[in-house]
C-alpha cells in the first residue's frame, strides 16, 4: 500500500523545482501539491492544529530557502519535505521537552498487526499503544514512516538520513521487539 509517483509526475516536479530556483513564485505548485500531506504528517505527531500550522509553514519556508541545495535522488520531492518536517518536529520536541503524540488509526493497527503476524485482536489498539511506549523516539519514527505514513524503505532511509538497507534492518528489528512485547502481553 506504499504510494509511488509516476516518472511523469516526478519529471513535472523537477521542472517546478528548477523553475522555483530562479523564481520563487513557481514554488506554489509544490506548496499546493504537498501542504495537506505535510500538515497531516505533522499533526499526527503533535495533535495540535495551531502548532502544526506553524511547523508546516516553517517546513515550506525551509524547503524554499534550501531548494538550490536539493539534489534529485530518485525519490519524489515529498521525501525532501518529509525530511524537513521530521527535523522540525524533532527540533520542537527537543526545545520544548513536551510529550510527543502518537496517533494510531485502526487501519494503521491492522496493517502493523498483519506485518507482525499476530492472531489476537482483542484490545490490540490499547496493546499497540502500550507496546509503543517501550520504543525510543527513533524506533517510533521508523514505524510511523513505514506503516502509518506508507513510505518505502528508500524514502524512510532518506527522511531519517540512513541507508535504505539500514532502514529495513532497523524496521524488522523493531517489529521483532513489538511482536515479543505484544505476545507477552496477550499470553495471560
């Protein structure tokens, strides 16, 4: 269920990026295409609309400021935006020392349950939230990006600044950890 763009869509984005480098008004195409996705991505991590709007605006400002540094690496431009968004959210939580939100929807839980090969379904949402408490921030980010945000391993790696292979290895280790936690929880 990972979302991919066609070569034509990526080519169109590259045209917008090139045009934006010489005239920022062309950045509006990118902004209009991705604002809602970035907003929702941040909102899932903050659970606060005003804060999300501020952080999303900052993401696009940073993207526009740094667009000349952007290098195409075979991924949609959204990966660049999600990387900035992840950094902005992390920076906010580091500065404020606020408690980070994790929003898990039923569809997210079902997909994660499928990946974990769990049979038990009773209290799975509650159990998943409790199991996530045993994960550190980086582990949570990997799970969110891969399963809740439907990012490919290549995108996850790019967003978190690790290799694609490292993203896979870490994700499967985290899944093993979650599976163990959940199996112990439901043994009783």
